[in-house]
């Protein structure tokens, strides 16, 4: 299994459940040493976020204000906003491992561990949303630019975030 190609495929998955399952399969193989680092791999530019089919995306100024956290709706809005941050952090961590080749294995170990932690956080929040009768994707969000559209073309930019 090609390390970079598999991460690229995971980053492109639009369904949170499918992305997480594919990551878990990949991560188990990675930890078992069943992946190959092809350091001449040409990474791709992602032009839209992986959540573009899951969340309703609107301009930031049109996002409804989160208020009255004592109501069920207010709690759902808050939990969904945090879940959205966690889901975006999954892609950020995966991109951190994907974007750069020929680095020490510990670099990739760290980014994949971060992705695993972010998935755990996301799943906890998703469980709370379900307990309130909601699910991830039910709330409007402004677009967080895909990692490769930000200033991640240089190693220093990536590692300073």
C-alpha cells in the first residue's frame, strides 16, 4: 500500500463515516509496517473541503448566531460547531502527513496520531449530537478553505501551524 496514495484517497472521501473507516484500516496497516513510502509521489491540490457534500455551506456573515445554549437547539448548534472544527482538524492532520515526502517516520507517526485523536473527538461529539436528535451536517457552516489552498506549500508554513 502506497502511504501517500492511500492518504490522498482518504482525504478525498466526502462521507465522514467512510473516511473514518478507511483511515482506521490504513492506520492499522501503517502501524503494522504494511505501507510503502514512495517519496517521489506527486501530491495533489484539493480544491474543495471534504465536507462539501455533508454540510450546507454558506458565507460566514450568513451563519446563524449561536445563542441560548440552555435550549436543545442551542446545544445542537454549539456541539455541531465544535464537531465541524474537529472534522476539519482530521483533514488538517491527514494533510500534514500527506503533503511532504522524505521526512523521518516520526513526523508521519505524529500527524497520524493527531488524526486518530481528532477522529476520537469527532465521534464523541457526533454521539452527543445523536443523543439530541441531530447529526453532523445538519447545520449551516461557512467554508474553511481546504488545506492545500492555504499557505501549506512550504514546509515551514505547515509545521508552524
